[in-house]
């Protein structure tokens, strides 16, 4: 009986080992599938990276002239606002002088 018990224990252990090996193989297959998906994504990521580089290069090229134009527009706007304020002040002065007389 001792041999039968020992034989049964060995069979049980072998079955458990088979289950563990099957479980490990299943996980390994899942990992391999994920790596294949990642390899498929590399060209798309490369395209996106190239696009980002292109946009950054265009911005670097355009930003200086763009800021120059914005500065000029701001200067013109300030001059125009200053002129409008001066005109309003002149109108107020003329109205006050008329009211005094």
C-alpha cells in the first residue's frame, strides 16, 4: 500500500506540474501576442514622431517672423489707443471751455 500511495502522490504531483506548465505556456502566449502588437505599432509611432518633428521645425522657422509681426501690431494698437485717448481728452477740454463761457 505504501507503494500505491507513493505512486498516487507522484501522479498528483505530475498532474499539478502539467497544469502549471499549461498555465505558464498560456501566459507566455499572451505576452508574445502583446509583443507582436507592439511591433505592429512601431511604424505608426515613428510616423507620429516624424510629424511632431516636422511641426516643431515649422514652428521654429515661423516663430521669429510671427513675433515680429505681433510686436508691430501691438505697437500700432498702442499708438492708435493713445491717439484715441488724446482725441477724447481734447473733446472733453473743448466741451468744458464751452461750458465755462
